[in-house]
C-alpha cells in the first residue's frame, strides 16, 4: 500500500552506515515487488490461497522496519548537524510508510479471514471496441464523443449526456460514473451529480430525458483530467444517495456536507472526539488522520465511509450509527477552525433528508463508466480506464498507496461489479456497430 518512490533518498557519505541504508532500501524494493506480484495474482484469481500474499506482506513490513533501523544507525553515527537532520527527516518519512505497510498487511489479513462468498473470479470483459454513432464501448467503459459541447453543469446536463449514450447503448447499470474532460473541478461535478428513482436531493431532470435503463439509480460526475484513479470517486457515489441534511435547532452548515460535526467521513466533519473547545467561542475540528476537518469533504479517497454514510448507502443498520455532535450556528474562520455558540446532539431521528438506500448487503452494484471527450479515446486509453475501474471495484484491498477502493471504504460490505455495456444492432443511418481489433 505504501509507495516505493517515497523511500528517503540515499544519504551522503561513504561509510558503512550509508551502505547499510542502501542495502536495506534495495531489500525493501525487492520485497515490495514480490508482495505486489502476489497481491495482483490473488486479485485476478480470488479463489487462490492467501498464504503467498500474507507472507510477502509480512516480509515487506519487516523490510520497512529494517530500513528504519538502518537510518537510525546512520543518524547515531552522523558527524554533522546536516546529516543528523537528514536522518531525522528520513525517520519521520519512514514512520508514515511503515504505518501504510502495516495497514495494507492488516487489510489483506482481514479480507482473507472473512473472504466474501461473492468473490469467485469473474469472466473478463471483452477487449474489443464497438462503435456506434457518437459512442464507442469497451466492456464497462463507454466513451461519449461530445465534440465542442460545453461542460456538464447540472443534473439536467448529466441526464442529457446519458440520454445521448442510451440512444446507442444498452447497460444494466445500477450506478454510472460520468467523467467529463471539460469539467474544471470536483465541486462542479458534485453539482452535476444526478439522482434518480425519487431520491431526496437538489433539482433533478425530466425522466423522459434519461436512457431506458430501468436499474439506473443515479450518476456521479467527475472531472476527467486525472482519470478514475485520481478522482474523489467515493464522495461522488455518496452524493448520489443524498447529502443535504436539515439540523433542526442546531444551525446547519450552509454548504452540502457534514460540516461542523464529528461525523468524520467522506463529506467532511471532524473525527469522533475531534471537536475541541478553544475558548472565546472558537473550536478546533480535527479530521481523519489528524488533518484539519473539511467542511464538505475529507481527504479524497484516502478516507473511508463513516457509519452514517454506510447507512445512507444501505450498507449498515440504523443501530450502527452513533449520535452526532455538531456545533450550533457554525462560522468557519480558518481550516479546521470554527466560531460557534456551542454544541448540540443529533441522531438519525433528528436529521431530515437522511433516508437510507435499499439494503444491498448481498451486492453487488452494477457499475459502468461514461467518459465524455472531444475526440475518441485510443485503445490504450480505454484500457487504462478499464484497469482503473477494475482496481476500484475489486472485492479486496487494492495496491494504491494513499486511497481506498470501494470495498475498503465500506469496511468490506460493499461491492461494485463492472458490467458490460452493449451497442445496439444498428446505428444511425442503418450502419451496424462493427467491433475493432483488441
């Protein structure tokens, strides 16, 4: 889970301590490669034994510990302040990486101990690309070529984009992840996220302007610049199922997130116990990981769903949601710093607009991706989107260093299943959809 590029650079000098650091760094890189190979093999064949990946994950943790010890020796023998400072900084960097390595090992250990019954290998999605009208399709990835169209700015725009796809494509999706290369920011995507099937939320769109996909419950919208593996995907999925709450008698934050509360989830808020009174009507809010709490979001996909967020996704019972502490009439004055008249207690009975989604513990959610671009994506680009979706939807830990996939963020309760989209038998003008080469 840790990034090997984050290992501290080789220290100066030519002594034995420096040589120990170099040797330990090389040993760590080799151990991490062996671990990643075993993890990738298990992801592709989920019925395989867990032994190899668990053994290699443990060996990688040991390698991080050995590298830390080598840097400690280097620091203890340093003859200058600069070298001692360099060793101290390396130790701080390594502490973060060792923590990530331990988390990655624990994630695989937990997954192997409670391997889901729904984890057999799935048939591979097709490699061929089919084209029809303004779309091209590879498996669960649909590329909508929108020419010089403007960016998606609201739910009605998103509905129109899906309608354009649905004119040529059939997809039995529960959830669509829509990426628009013209969208400048994630917050713009939040405003364009679409809810279907009568869910509470901001203004929607005319149901007549949606594709004829009866299972579709909504579409989360994101900028396409960083592709799927760099977007705040978890936050968008949650916003499909509602994120505008009323806090009767508690002074709700004006922006659509958890704001000045201790929810500590994808949509902001301090971690439980992270609201601290500073005096003079000011409060410090500490979010997950010790960072200042966000008003509408916390840490991108590095933060898992809070209990109430799992409830809203239909992946937890109401009894699992603890009471929420919030600040009255909050006014944000700096990052993680709020002026308020005091605290108040909330629960699910108090919150309005916090209706849970239908239970989905049996899973999976059928998911696909729409990428809206000005020009057709090349085969290699479609393949990258498909690989990123596979990693995000894999029913087990992925190998991304600072982000969670859906399985990890839901505590192992949720599963996404990339689901093939198919072009219709004929295109506009009667031309058939012809698959191209792989």
